[in-house]
C-alpha cells in the first residue's frame, strides 16, 4: 500500500461518509495503521474488556455484605452472578452478526454506554431488584466488547505479531477474574460494596473517551436483516442451559425445574444449530458454525472451556474454604490470590512472543501441564496446609493458565478465513462463558453435597469443607489432565 493511500485512510473514520468501502485487512497483509494508532485501538478495547471482566467476578467476595445489606438469601444473591452469565450467554452468540452489521466504533460506544449505565444504576441501587437489573445491563456491554477485542486484533494485527498481542489480550480474560476477589476484598474491607461500582464508573468514562479518540476503522458493514427466530432460539438455548447448569447445586430443592431447563436448553440448541446450518447457505445466519469444521478451532474451544471452568471453579472455591472453613478475612484471601494474577500479567506477553516464533505447541503443551499440576497441587491441601502452599499452587496454576490463554486465543482462529473471525470470536467467547458456568457449578455442587454429608456425620465445618473441596479439586485435575491430552493435537494450518 502506498504512503499516499495510507495517509488518506488514516484520517478517515468508518463513521465518515467519505470513508471508502474496504474489506477487513487480510490477516497476512501489512497493517493499515501506524503503531500508535493500532496501539490506541487495541488498547482501548483491551482496557474496556479488562474492566468488564474484572466486574464479572468482583462481587464474589462482596456477596455476603450485599446479602446482609439488602436482606436477601444466598440463593437470591447468587443471581447477581447467574443473571450476569445468563445475559452474556444470550448476547454473545449474536455478536458475529453484530460485528458484520455495525461498525467497530458504534459497537464500542454502545457497549461502554451500556456498561456505564448499569454501573451507575448499581451505585444508587435502592434494592436488590435494581442491583440485579444493573448487572444485566452491565453484562450486555461485556458480551459485546470481548468478541470485538478478539475480532479487531485478528483483523488488524499482522500474523507475525499476533501471538504477542493475544498474550496481552489474555491478561484481560484471565487476570481480571484472578484479581477480582483481591480488589473487592480490599474495597469491602475498607468501605462498602457500593464503592466497587463507584470505582468502575470513572474508569468506564475515561475508556469511552479514549476509545472514541482512537477507534476509527474504515470497514465495510453488511446491511443484512437479523433472523428473529435465530435470536429467539439462541436466547432459549443458551439462557436455559446456563440457568440449568447454575441451578444444579440446588436441584434437590426443585428437581423438575432443573431437568426441564436442561431439556428446553438442549432442544433449543439443536433447533438453533439446524437453523444456522440452513441459513448459512444463503448468508443470512446469526452465527456461522463453519469454524467447527477445523480441528484446531474445535480443540481450542474445548480446551478454553476446561481452562475457564477450572480457573473460575478454583477462584470461587478458595475463598469459601479459607473464609468459611479457616476464618480468614476477605482481604487476606484476596492477597493470597494476588501473586497468581500478577504472574499471569508478567508472563503472558513473553509466551505470546514464544508463540509467534515457534507456534502453538511449545506454549500449549507446557501450559496444559502446568494447569494440571496446579490442580493436582490443590488436591493435596487440607486444614493443616500452610498458606504459602495455597500461593504456590495458585501461581503454578496461573502460569499454566497464562500459557494456555495466550496460545488458544492466537491459534483458535488462525486456520479460519477472515470473514469468519467475528463468528469464531462469538463461538470462542460463548465457550468461555459456558465453561466457566459449568466449572463453577461442578466445583461448588460437589463440595456442598459432600461437605453436607460430612457435617451430618459429625465432622466440624472446616474438615467438612476441605473434604468436599478435595473431591472437587480431583475432578478439576482430571479435566485439566484431559486438556494436556488434547494440547499436542492443536497445530495451525492457515487458510489464508
């Protein structure tokens, strides 16, 4: 591309009527933007995603305070997380369509405004219902930003640098949930849970301004009609599945509802898949499922579900056994988890450069091994385990997670055509949310059932919780070991 054309493009916004209709940059083509512009675009999206992902898990430690302040039960309070996941699972499958239909800038602005509106409502929420509505509104913005970050990175960053940038992006996805309990623990310990949202509001405003300055991408949008039936089927399928998964822990209280939710969700998913396959032939699909024809992509989705499931399950489990079982404060627990999050932020860019130079296997295979080792180390913890052992186990686990997230983010769509980036991102992020919901449910349900049995048998609370957690960690370790088996089969064959 000539320097003259480059200068012309760099001053044009995709929202400008003079902006030329151009294809999304070919993955192997030179970047259209200068380093400064590209850094601004990816940086704004990454910062937005980081704050939103941090928000996803930040209430885990603050939930007891919210329940006491708003006078709600644990089952009701859990809906602040369940409702967030439900909304994410419904919106994310539509983002493949949205990214084709609307410009990056307009989607970014909408997502930030949605997140900001939900955050402000949460700050002043007079009751639990308003706080729940606020979380749902926040989730809409989060669901749009995550696939938008991945798709924009794939479209604008040259293949030779993609691993390094994806390494930075992996910090957003994996470090945010890891340090969420630390942040909320510190805030709740010093102030009240309201200040979690007070902190996020000005950050959202600054990121919105930053993004509006830098996100100016000349790009084609397709004025394709949305298939309403596909949207309905997507909402039914993923909404009921996530609800069913999240309600397994309390299935004994309402078994019929849980089973019915699973049946409706699976039936809706089957109908959704069938309709998308048929609509793809005419280019009117809501979510293109063609990426599943590529084995590296499919295996990457399975592995990211395992990684997110074990990560969120572990992050949820550790505060329960240490706070309820061992009596540690929320701030202490948050500080125990902080080293793992910091290590992830440090090593992820390094492994990204390794990926760029040597490909996925030198990153994915050791990463899967470290993830599995970390889970097996957690299997050994008991009521007598020193706190430093929790820190070591979590750091080992976090290094493996950083390697996996970097490699999987980069390799999942490396074999896809650029036109499938948006749909691939939507599928990948949907897998993350489902994996997180499934993993958290498995960990907490197994621990709850087994610890209840131990308590009835006369065990003390700490011993009962650690006994239940022991089996949960064994399940997580087996799943992580399965990821180690899959890792060698992911090799990138580029389609472009």
